[in-house]
C-alpha cells in the first residue's frame, strides 16, 4: 500500500504557530492544547497533520521537536505528518524524530531553488513526500503557462532524485480572489491540465487562501473546493473541523462518481424520508 493511498488527502492546518493562541500554547509548553487539537482533527477525518513551528524567532527546531513529541502521543500510525518549514535543518531534525514514519511529507513553502533542492534531497533520502509550490525564484506564480512550466521543472527534479510520482505533491499556489478575480480560474485550469498530464502526481492547495479579505469566507472556500475536486485536486490543506467543508467534499465526490456505491456520502448523511 502506498504511503499516500487515501482517495482524498485532508491535511489539517491547526497545528500552526502563526495562530496566536496556538503559538502561546507552544511557547508555554501546554501539551493539553496541542493534544486536543490533534485529536479534534483526526476525529473529523484528517489523514495528515501539518505542523508549522516557525512562529517564534530562533526556536523553530526546538518547538518542532516538542510539537512532534507531543502530537505523536495521540496520532495513530496511519495518520501522516506534513513538516511545514523552509529550513533544511528543521526538516532534517523532524525526519530524524519521525524515523521513517510512513506518510511524512516535507513542505518548504518557498520558491527558493536552493531550499527546494535541499527539500528534494531530504525527501528522497528519507522516502518522504515532497510538496512544492509552482512559483518561480522570485515567488511569482503567474498564469497557467508559467505554472505548467514550473510544474514540469519541479517534477523533473523530483524524478531525477528518485522520488516516485505518488510521493510528489504540486501546489499551484492559490492566491486571494480579492487580489485578482482571474486567479482562481487560472488555478482551476492549471489543476485540470496537470491532472490530465500527470494523473499519478498529487495536486494540493491551501484552500482558505482564496477567500482572504472577503466576506462569507466559508461560502467561497466550499464552492471553490467543489470546483477543484471536479478539476482533479486530490489533496487539500484546510481546517478539517469545519463541518460544511466535509459536507461539500462528500457531495462533490458523490456527484463526480468518485464515491463507490456512495459509501462515504451515505455514512455521512442518513437517507431522508
């Protein structure tokens, strides 16, 4: 079985030190808060937990080690971790801590070629996944041709390092609708083209980015999720504790023929009279 064999990968985003209350809990080494967040996300269906420890200057590695040690207490072996850090040293320390755990993914969340190269090297050595954003070295993703060119470059680099396709994750970089109304459409087109060209490669988005600085953010997120699923996305970074998100995903997969015998849909919703 593949390390990333779920039909749809849900990466819980709540273990993030850029959230003020969570950062305070980590700085204060409040393990109860961390463990509660871990259990909540797993209970509602997260297949992976994203851990970002970059919220406090100068202590990222120490915070990452403590977060992993604490989270591992309540995380079953079938749930993977995403190491969300652009620091190769932090990535390496996390990989050593996880000691070959299946389902581990490195997300450098950067367009810097040197850091991406180090992430690819570490992922290949430790048989982890690599999640790479389709932005150039200046951090600009551009429209579909630019994204597709970058996708091909990153795939070639991962293949050359020996990272198999089902360990490759490409992020077309969702930017806020408020920034440019044409960007969501470009992302959808890019996802569709990548899915058609490389069906074994995982396609991932940070869902909530699209609605930043807009009213009714949840509505925009959920509609965009259904569009993404229809175009080939199979991995999403999100807050899995939002019930409406799961309902949208269940409905989208049922309508697209991605839910065999409607098993997921029927288990989520009792048939109406």
